[in-house]
C-alpha cells in the first residue's frame, strides 16, 4: 500500500506594518474601525474562519503589537500563533515573517504561506481556497483582477509636467491584489538570492520571485473587486458601506437535537410576537423547550412604544424564569405616503414604533443580557440601503436599525452581549398584506423561513452582522456568487424591494 503524503500546513501571514498617514490618521490604518471593528479584526476573522488555513502570523507596525494582542484576545482567535513587529520596509517585514515561519520546521519540511495585506478586510473565502488549491500545483501564486481603466505610461519633461509615452493593451493588464501565496522554500530562496543585489527593493513578493527566480512560473488566481485595499480616505467610507451592504450569510442550520439542547430552559422574549415572523420565532423556540414570552398589542396588550410596558414585560419574564437569554424585536409599522402630506400623528407613530421602541428595548434588555451573555436580535428591511419616494419614514428608521446593531455590538462586546440584525427580502406577513394586498404566490419569502434563520442567528456566535434572508435561486445558489456579486445583486434587489 502506498504511503499517504501529508498535506502541508498553510499559514496566513497578515502584513500590518503600514501607518495611517495617507488616510490622515495618527494610528495605523489597520486599527481604524470599520463596521464596528478594527480593520485588522475583520481580516483576522476571515482567516480564522477559513478551513484551508491552519494558523496565522501577524506582522504589526512597531509599537502597536499590544493593540493587536488585545484584539486577538478579545475576539478569541485561536489560529493566531504569533504577533511580531514588522520591519521598516515591506521587504524587511516579509523577511521577518520568513524567519518566524522557519522556526520549528523539521529538515526538508515545507509549508504553504499566504501573504495578505491587513488593510484588505473584505477578502473572500473563495479567493483563499483558490490560492491554497493552486499551491498544490505551483510554487508561487498571485491574485489579480482585470483592469477596467485604460493604463497609460508617462514621462515627466521638466516643468511642463507629464506626457504619455505608451498605452499598453488593456486586455492583458491586471490589477494585483493579495494574498500572494508561495511554498515557503520558494519565497525563502527568492529572498536569499535578492540579498545579493545591492539595489534590491520591491513593493510585493511576487515581483521578488519574478526577478530573482525567473524559472519559477507564477500562477494567477482570479481576484475579487470586493477585495479592496483601504489606502485613501475615500476607501474608509467605501469599505464601511460595503460591509453594510454585503450582509452576512445565515449560519448553517442545526440538527433537531442541537436546537433542543441549546434552547431547553432558555428564556426568549419576543416583542411583536402576535403574528408574522415574531409569532413563528416564538412557536419554533417553544417547540425546542425554550421559555417564550411572545408579546404584542393584539395578544398581551404590550405597546412597544411605551417604555414602561417594555420594562414590565422584561421584568415579568425575568421574575418567572430567573434569566433572559434572547430578546427579539419584530414589531414595526409600515406607513407609505408623501412626507409633506403626512400628519404629525402618523410621523410620531412611525418614529416611536420603528425607532424609539427598539432603542428602549435595547436599553431595558442590557442588564438581563449581560447576565446571561445573550443576544439582542433586531430587524431591518431591504429598503434600508436606499430611501425611495413615499417610504421616507420606513426606510430611514430601518437604516437606523443597521447602525444601531453595529454600534451596540461594539459597545456591548466587552459584556459578552451579541447584537445582530435580520434583513429579510419581501416577506409574506400580515403587515405587508395590509399595505399591498395579495401578491402572486411564490413571489414572497415565507415568514417561517425568516423565523428559522432568526433562530439560527440567535444560537450562533455572530455579533454586529446584518444577515440577509433571501429566496434561493435554484440555478445558482447564493454560495456560488462572489461577495461583490452578492452585494451588487442585493443593492439592485433593494431598488424595488421592501
């Protein structure tokens, strides 16, 4: 019988040696917060969740290693094995990484290594997996995307400025991204050869292999438009919005026994539990053994816009069960019409129910959820990314739910409280039927499907996420699309969605 060859370990090296000067910051840009978390935390989360990555090393800007150590400890990243200071240049930083990677290797042992910019926090699992797979055949791998812009080559003529000297064929031009992936032995050998060149300098690692190991082919993996680099001030804004738009996929559904094990004896308080999604969440949770308090205007006489009634409902649930693990708010009103023609009573109702009520529910729930390290689950609408005529009140309050989720997840992280937001596409609920009447069968998502995903999110470790619930396209599942394609599809759907 032939002996099975062991799969080489794969290490992600997160290069975080840059500063925030170009972004106008006094701290390194990888420590800047986007969507409620430091940029580097988003990046490390991606590698932590990547099945093809075994461990992670971080090369951090000098003086800021303790900041990353705190982030890693707080987030509970288990794959991050080393956090060391980077060098004065990109090349020096890579050399330090190579040295760290060699430690503990047996003679003749090799490993895969992916070098990735910390300030590319929107890296997809698909790109990571493609890089690792390519290392099964090649010694060096780059990631790139086609250039949508015409590239010009210029030369400066004194005080007259720049003039075009060449316009390369755009069809052959690519924009390089990271990761750049190598066999450790290959990138190490390239740097050893480069050390003999007194004029050696490079801005990336593939160029080192290309110049000093010209016989080694460098395979190109298709990148992703989404995999942007946060370099300029405008990038901070764009990345933040992309995180908001590219909603997280729902966690995998658990088996029946797991649901029962996780929910038995837990207390779930649901505001808006009289009908629709809230009622379905209540029935599901109760079927798995949870103590459920389904509250609503038409059933328990609970008005979410009344802070005292919210406080009383939570106090009652706590007094009777001794705990509150999950608080869910699906309550909302949909008022359509031109703002200039809307009376004050309608405006006040929309703001109280759709915005002030969730704020009050969050504030009142805090002490209970801190005790159990539980979760607050809010709901938004697919119209939150773009306000439309006659939906100004509804869309703006639903956008506020996303920002409230992200802010509270950051604010409450130290207390172990998770905060997430469900974003269902157009769903068959009594509220929607009342507003739009009967719609074609099959054109709407079922409230039961949204409820099931809501339960999965409650039982997950996610926090600070907007979770899309969408009808599956039978010809192309959501999992097959790139992050950028999903975000674009989501935006287009929301142009005319609820």
